[in-house]
């Protein structure tokens, strides 16, 4: 049975200068976040003394193969202040550690503006808008804030939110989204008309079951970089994928190797 919990709503408009009063820059409106709760897997990690088995301290793109704890979860908003994880996650108190949510929503923008998106979590969290990773607060850590400012045009976008709790003794998750003013209020060189994501076919860039980039793939990536026109993007997120063949562990390692090889090539182009 689906259960809906509202933990609070953070609403605030920040006016940076007097000229912003000429227009009402509304906060983004998110529909309820719906999705599933997953069990975090155990993985082998290298140490100075060999290897150990521990909880995976991040969400990978194999998350949808994790064991499902709750088939249907829904949240209106997230305002879970730092608390003792032994009390369990509000609404799901039976779950105290080693779990995570993968949730989808839509966000409506009433007027083109600059928006600040913030994730404050213990442990990791991520936020996507239209398949572009906007805020990355991933990893195993105490309550920590990550935020970014972006320009969005009037319209409706898809959104995805990930949060996981790996270890005791604390947990917490606060999601905040607010308008801060006109597009010029965002710390970017040019006005962003929309978030973009670029999907590249793996079978063009890699041989089957291989992580090394094909020569023609290297040339294609170089052309993509030239297409930036000398402007340095603030963030580039590279996500590796594989087909469904092979074990989940093998595919995870292969996808990470593929992504890392693309990152290495991008770094050689920085100069």
C-alpha cells in the first residue's frame, strides 16, 4: 500500500537587488516524488591489508538491479533534520541503515529565472533535471550541503532524486529549491536556455565487453569539445552503460571503466 508523507516545505524568495522587484520570480513547483526504496549492496573494497566487504557508499547506475525493499513510496517534500538513524527513516522506521530511495518527479517553472537547488544529506544524495546531474552530494558522509544555481526557461521538466543512508548513527535529508532572481543572477557567462544532456551510443565508442575507446570515438569526443566554442562548462557528468549481458558486478566495473576512460580523454583536452 502506498504511503504519503510530507516532511515540510521550504519556501523563500531571495531578492538580490531592487530591480528584481519588477517581476515575481516564483519558486519551482515539484510534483510528489514517487519511486522505490532499495537495499544497498555489499561490495569488496581494497584496503592496505587486502580486501574487505562493506556497504556500497554511493549509488551506481546499476541501482535498478538492487533488492527492492518498498515497491511504492511517495513524498511531497523532504525536510528530515539530522537525527539518530536508530529511530529509522520517518514513515519507514523499520529501515535504519543500508537503504536508499530512487524517486521521480516533474518540476514546473512559471517564469524563466535563476534557481538555487540544494541537497543537505547524511549520507549521499543526487538531483537530476531532465537527465542532467545538477547537484551531486554523493558518498558516505555526515550532514553536508551541496548546492548549485541554474537557469531554467518557463515550462515543465523531468526530475529525479536519489538519497541513501549507509551507516549509523545519523541520518537526514533536506531538499530545497528556490528562485533567486532573473537569469543574470546566476553565476554563469551566458544565459542557459535549457538543460541539455548528450546520449552517446556505447556500441560506437567501445567494442563489445571492452572499456578502451575506439579511435573513431576519440575523434568524435574531440569534436564535441570543439563544439563548446572555447567556453568551459561548469560541470560535465559522464555516465557509463553496458548491455544486460553478464553479471551485475561485471557490468558495473565495465561501465565505470568506460566512464573513466572518457573522463581521462576530456582531461587531456583541458589545455
